[in-house]
């Protein structure tokens, strides 16, 4: 691996780490590109090449992942969870959740129950939404 590729990967990891830390806050491409020290267009292309999905899709999946956890572990209202994970609209949240998970947030909550004795690392791996279908 060349030094340039290694530096590019590190820059993308910095931006992805920022997304992981601040997933519930409004994030935009210009601020993420600044974190990676690249232009906006280059950031989007390089992020997709590095991680296999666009920054927007990664952020959506990260938010849905957190919402899945909150749906199972709390009795909070779906609308509260929607806002807590960073979505501005219940409709967008429900549509995105359904696209990624395959069912609505309410149906997910009803059908699933929190895993009791399975270690959380295994549960997260098994229930993690995939962008690959």
C-alpha cells in the first residue's frame, strides 16, 4: 500500500469516526470533508471507494442501527427515538428504517425481543443492518 493511499484511508477513518461520534447531530458533507482535508466531491468519491457506501448512506445506517437498539432496550416512543438518533422527520425515519431493516420500526419492536443471555457483541453482529442486502 502506498503512502498516499494510507494517508487517504486515515483521513476517511477520521471522518467516519466523527460520524460515529456525532451521528445524532446534523452532519453535512462540507464539514466532513474538512475533517478529511479534501474537497467535498473528492470526499464523497473516496469515502465510497474506501467503505463501499456513500457518507449519507453510512450515516443513515448508523442512525438506524442505534434506533434498533433503542427500540429493543427502551419503551420510548418511536417519534422520540427518531429525533434522538438524528432524523428530522418521522416519515424519513420510517422509510429509511424499512429500507435498511426490512420492516417498520413498530413491527421490528413487536417482533423482536432483547437477547437475554447472548453476549452483546454477537447480538450486534447478527442484527447489524447491511447495505449489501
